[in-house]
């Protein structure tokens, strides 16, 4: 009995987040992402409000937060929130420990977010921490994902390794990351399985664009952020109603059906806007295995960038394009 009481006391004093692990739901559509790094500096409430916004149709998306310390007050509020508690899992652990990475099922995630501390006074030290975490997780994934591909007939197996989105502060440290990746045998600059976002470069670039075109910051921020529709007073000016309506539009990247190959870019843009209100403004063209953005093309490509009120509208427009292409082909066969 004495040893049992001591064991119970040890269990009670230890954090439950140290013992927790992510359990995948029994749904084939369920996906999860892993969030590491410094979550507090990015704004916990803003991060998950945007991630699980109703416009993104993220009912089957789950987020696993892996941090070396217990959750802060804001994180505890999100874990108890009725809208997010079923989609959030907090794990106390380190991305350098294989056991903790296995608890988070990193090798079966669809994406991994590495957030930096943008308020850090020593930018080089902070970027070095993020780069080391990235290398540790990539090594774990390379070891376990290859073994997992042999069991793709299982219910929770994934077809592709996770996509890494890494935040750095200084542009110079991104070059160190690419050189180190190339030295380890990775694809380096041609690797499409990860994206690196340099905060200083982004901030200075947006400031420069605002000097050339005032209002660029507000336009880009509104397009990459989600807002809930709110009613407008009857006596409100017309520009305010139009502005609130524009706030409901976001940018999405989606795939086009193979039947759309060969259609003129201007024709697809016109049909999608007139019938569904979706603005098609760019194409993702792969050149030398690296995607680049093009704003016009004679033939269509698989990935396109659009702006719409929510993702459901985008899916309806894509399905309509597929049915429209089939009807056009059937009409041409009848005419022949």
C-alpha cells in the first residue's frame, strides 16, 4: 500500500500533458498538423481561430501542439473552448526526443509548422533553434515514414511525407538552412516539401510595396485572413458595406480537373466568376520540378489560385467546370 500511494502521488504531481498522446480519429478524412516552436509569440487565439475558421471547411482537421512546457493560460482557454477542444491536442515534450515525436505522430501528419519567437532579441540564436528542430523532425520522419509506406493499406497510413512550413527571422539564416540541407543530401532549393518564411524579409517587402502602392498591407492582410459576416446598419455608407463584403473573401489554392486541360485561361476565368463569383487570378506552373506563379497561360494546369468567400464555393466551381467540360465534349460528339 505504501508503494502504491507513492506511485499515485508521483502520477498526480506529473503533468497529464507529459503522458498524453495524439489518437487519430477513426475517419479516413481525418488529418492532423503538428505545431512546434514558439507558439505564444504568434498569438494562440489568433492562430487557432484562423486555422479552424468555418470558411476553410476544416471539420476533419486536428492540430497537435508539441511544446517543452505546460500550456499557458491562453492555451488552456483554447483547450477548454467548445469549438476547439475536439480538434486540439496539447503534448508536453521536445521535438528532439523520438518518443515525443512518436506521441505526436509526426510522421503521419500532413504538415508541420515551426513558429519562431519574433520578439527575440538574439535573432541568430532563435533561428538556430528552429533549424535544429527542423533537422531533428526531418530525420525522424525519414526513418519512420519509409517504414510506414509499407503499410499504406492500413486505415491511417499517409501517401506523402509531411509538408514543413518554417518561420525564420533573418534572410541570411535561410541560406544556412539550404546549404545544410544540400550537404545532408536533400534537394536544397529544389525541395517542394517545405517552405521557409523570413519575417524580416516579408515585413520590409510589404513596407516597400506600401510606399509604391498605398493600401497594399490592408489588401494582403484582408485576403489572407478570415472574417465572419456581420450585419451593416441601414444608415451606414455604401463604401462600408462593400468593404465588409470584401472582408469575407480569402485566397485558396485548389486543383483543377484533368478535363479542363486545353481550355483558354480567359474562358475559365469568365465562367467561374459569372456563375460562382470565384475570381481565378493565377496558375501554379511547375518548371524544373519547382512551382512558380503565372497570371496567364494558353493551356490549363492542375493547380490554380482563386479568391472566394469560402472553400465550399471553390469546390462547387471546380465541380461545375468538370461537368461543363464533359457537356461540351458530348455536344461536339453529337454535332459530329
